[in-house]
């Protein structure tokens, strides 16, 4: 059984040179992080490693001490300034590769995570988020967990025995809430176009935000949809309640909603607690190319910052600066393209900055990475229509992409393409 300690006592476990894994999002042990922030000297020489730290503010494990480091694979608004200042290291990996990196390459002295209270069998559920923690628990020298009495226990969520936890911290903190995004006319138009590419019985992967929410809302009259996604939120819960999502036509995980984590508001969490169809799995399953290729009629729906006329897709940089991270989009894109009857959709508004900047561009700017190369592009959608470019030659795909750009930028795009 674990030794029960206070958050402040975790500082005594740290020594210079250690590598400490920190679970992200709803699994992040924030009470421990805030306690370490009050004891900065304890983190001197410590490297904190995490796959993703969602949220609009910096994780409490960032910038703990001038001689501590945070390695992550995703930047958020709270981490961008620290990254620009050289205090946060970004490791550019696709989601599936992050799991392998953590499992095979990262030496883990301490694993920090958050789990739900133990059940009658003394097992603790991972709560709302599984994704990366299983990659490190078996090899971590010490496992330290906040055991949160307020963390929901979801059906189909993996558990670990409380005996596998070396140090436990008792907390009673409700999960963070993510309200639905506001859907404007542009998102609604894009969502309607996405829905035209989805057929009854398809299996969906979709993220969160106004465009995914609009797409899901536009699917309200579809039938027997399935879900296999890295994350799910409000829109999936609404369609499941409506009976649109049944998973009845899936070969693998028939009838189940497969995801790595659940996010949303109280209404979403209330649904999730009573949803026996939920099946939470780590990233080595949710994002595995072989698993995805075996899902018939798999439709991946992802977003982008910009798409150039070659079909190169940038999902992570704005103005030549790192904005987020590589994420799992390319894993799902490639899985969909290998699946029988699969489709990969990249959706984005045609303009940014109040309509002054086209997001269909002649070519990615120097210093901007292509998150997805042109060879992985399939269907690109804006509020002006859809272009299926996968099997088009270079000239034809440029013409097709110009036709879904904002009308006021099309002539300039044609001229730039002619002068390349």
C-alpha cells in the first residue's frame, strides 16, 4: 500500500539529475505542482517530461527553478512564452511516437499522475484520461499519485492497483470544465460541408473546437456512426444521447466509443459516468496506425493553420513561430487513408486576422514546417467548399485549392502559382 503524504512532502523525493514524468490534462497532479512551486530549490537540476499539457495557462511544473527543465510535445498559450525564452523544450513527435519515446527512450525516476479513489478491489481508475501514463508506470522507480475523491470513474476505464503507488496524496478537486465553443456562421458552413462527406455507419475521429462541434451538430440525422478518437467532448456526448452514435457497424470494438480521454462540462461528465459504451485506451491503441487501418470507413476530421497549393499542411506554427505542437492529426490522417473506405478531412476557415489573411497560401513560408506532407493530403474543406486533392496532379490540386480559398484572394493565389 502507498505511503500517504502531503503535497509539500513530494519535494523531499527530488534530487538533481532526475527525470520526472508528469501526466497531462485531467490527469495532471496540480496540487503537487503548486506545492513544488512554493519550494523551487527542490526542482534544481530536475527534468520534467510530459507529452501534452492542455489549458490556457502554464502548467505548475513549468519554470519551477532556473536549473529545472520542462520537456513537452505540445505548447499551449501558457507555455509559448517560456518556450520562446528557452525554458521549455519542445520535442516534435506525432502522438503515437510520443508513446514509444516515453516507453523506450525516457529514463523515468518518478512518475506523477492523478487517479480516482480506489474501488472495492483496491484498484484506482485513471479517471478522465489514460493516454500516456501506461507507457512509464512499469519502469518508473517511484509512482506518486494524487488520489482524487472527486475524479469521475468512467465505464471502460483502465485501472491500476493501489499497491502499485508508492506515495499517495489525497485531494478532492472536481475536474476542470471546458464549455462548448461558440459556433459562428463560418464554422457552421464548414461543419455542414464536413457532414456531406460522412455516411451512415462511418467511424469518426474528431477533435474539439467550433468547427468539430459544428460538424457533429450537422450529423444529427445520420445513423449508426462509430467513434475511435484521441479525445471526445460535448458533441460526441450529444450524438450518443440522440442515438446517432451506436458503433453497430464497427468490426473492432463494436458498439464502443473508443477514446484516450474525455473533456467537457458537467453535462458531458454526467453522460460519461453512465455510458457503458465508453472504452478508454492509451495512445498505443487510439493512435496506432495498424489499429486505425483496420477500421472500415474511418473518417479522420482535423484542423489546420494553413494549407499551401502543393497540399502541404501546417497545423502548429503561426508567423514562423511555434504555436502548439505536432499532435496526433497525422496519425489519424494516415490511418484513415489506409482504412478500407477511409477518408481524411482537414478543415479550416478560409481566412484569418479578420479576413485580411488567406489560410490557403501559395507555399508554406520559409521557416514554417509542414506537419503533414503533401502526400498525406486528402480532402480539404473551407466555408467555400471541399477539394479532394489526394489523387490530383500538382497543377490540378493547386487549381482545386484555389477554388475553396476566399474569393478575394483567388487571383493573387493564381498569380503566385504561375510565378513559382
